[in-house]
């Protein structure tokens, strides 16, 4: 299996090396434009010549990487050579980014978030070990730069007129910046590398199956399409995860900066810290849901021996959501048919299905609305439903409502908080045990979510 995890290999890795080189040329162009703008506004306080020199150095080493990659392809070099070239590029980018940050304000420069982007790219293109290496190097370079400038080992270039001139000497600020950067880098490396490793394993299995089925053209076509879907899903997932993680971290960092920079009076400290705590809670909820999704993707254990009492699970969940129902003065009706038996599923998973569906009904139903829950068994399956008089779902949204991270426009308008993973988890759980989930809805009228699980005979 270790060989399967060495994806991308050969030509694919070579293609990605070339892709990274092309992206870097674009980055050189953007950096040149930024330096030109900076030279006009802050040319008297920043070392513009050093900035131009750094941009030029990036262009030179990118050209060198391009020549080296061309030679490796021409000579048919093995995987290890392409991998070494990829490692060299990413490490060089981290060093170049650190140099640019040093010459353009250091701790005062918001472009320090570029470290997280480099770590994400490294996690997508290389192995888990590589992603942690990049996170470690990025964090070390950033912290080292802050400490060196604070200690006077390196000169500090202040963004005069934009930021507080003494910030780079404040120990509390340096500590906060270091912790936020370390958390962001290693958090992204952990999540992205875990997802990528599972996808690479699956992609590797399909790749090797492809080699043994060359004579079966139809099946090969389907496998190749699956590979493309996995690649698109992987790229989309990494982009979404990076965005969803970066937003709360950036918000928390902004709240901390308001306090550390002295923009917030002492009597408002609790309010600002409370806002930061809310965003931290949002991030923890996202990470928890991501871990739930990851567990559902693990190799399935034998579910024949598992059993759960769906009615009991429903009662347990209702006890937990009762406060929310009462707060909104919702009318709740529960109809459990007699003789509903056990299902072939894990009890915690069944509770999770009920919890996600009922919590959504409570969240998206206005005050004074109605929620109706039914449970019945027939034809070897147990069917549950949760009906509400909430905002409803449009036909075009119904098609995507069970996709990961998807939230309708109406749901976002009603509640800003939410990961968009709850219904995706419900779908994963029901399908894990051979069941299904679906929804019937009308905008402005309400929705009814149904799920079925196989009954235990």
C-alpha cells in the first residue's frame, strides 16, 4: 500500500512541477506590480532596491527550476528526482516569501498569510511528511524573522503611516502572531494531508486497476472518469477547507490585533474576546464535522453485528433539543408507530442523523412554527421523517443540499453560523449502512427530510 501512496508519480508529478513553475511566473508578475506601487508610496521608508532584488532572485531560480525540470523529463529521471525538485521549489518559495516580508514591514505586513497558502499547495502536491515539513519551516522562518527584527539582529522597516511603529518590539504581539501562524500552518497541514492521503490511496488503487484492465475499454473509460472526479473533488475540497479555516483564524487574529494595538478600551475587552471565542467555536465545529466525515470514509467495519434502537435514539435527541424548541415556541408532534424494531447501524450514528435533521428544523423554522416527526417500519426498513414549516428549499438547491459545505442563500441569510456539513454527514451515515436520505420541500412552506435504514431481522 505504501507504493500506492506515492501518488502523484512519474509524469503526473512532472506535470505538477511545471504547473508550479507557471504559477510562480504569474506570482513574479504580481510581485513586480506590487513593488512598483510600493516604491511610489513608501519608497522613502522601504528598501525598494532590495525588494526588486528579491523579485529578480525569484525569477532567476524559477528559470533554473524550469531548466532542471526539462532536463529531468528529457532524461526520463525517476520519481525521486522530480520529488526533490518539488521540495526545493516549495522551500525556496518559503525563503523568498520571508525575505519579501522582511523588506516590506515584517510583522506589519498582512501578506504573511501567504505562508498558509504555500503549505496548502505543498500538502496538495506532496506527502503528509512533506506537508508537516513545510508547516515547520514556514512557522520557523516567520517566528525567526519576528524575533530577529525585535532583537535588532535584522533591521525593521516600518510601514510608516499604515501601522504602529513599535509593534515589532512588543513581546505579546510577537507571541500572538507566532501562535496564530503555527496553528494555521499545522492545522491546514493536518487536515489537507489527511484528506489528500486518503484520496491518493483511492486514486492509486484506481490507477493500478487501470493498468490491468487495458483490454476492457468500457471499464477503463469509467475508471478514468472516476480519477478525474477524484482530482476535481480533491482540489475543490482543499480550496474550500483552506478558505473555511482561514476565515475564522483571520477574524480571531483581527480581534487580537485590535486589543494588542490599543484600539479597544479596557471595558470592551470582554466583548472583543467574546467575538473571538465565537469564531474559535465555529472553527472547532468545522473541525469536528470534518473529522466525522473523515471517519465515514474509513474502511467500513462489519455492520451486521451492530444494532440500534431508533425510537430510543430519537427520545435521547429530543431531550437535548427541547430547550431550543421552547425558546422559539415551536409546536412539536412525534408519531412513533408501534413495533418499530432495531436497525443495523451504530447507535451514535443514528443519534447523529436525528440530531442533524431535528436541529436544522429548529434552526430554520420561525417562531411559532411546527415540527412533525414520524417513525415507522415496513418492508424490511425503518423510515424516519422530520417535517417543518421553515424557509423551505428551492428545486435547484435540493439537488445540492447534501453536498459538503453547501448552504442555500436563504439559510445563510437566516443564520450566518453553520458548516454546511450536517446533511452531508447524514447522507454518509445512511449510505454507510445501505440506507438512503432524501428531501421534499417548497420555498416558504417548509421541508420534509426522510431517511431509511435496514431493519434488523
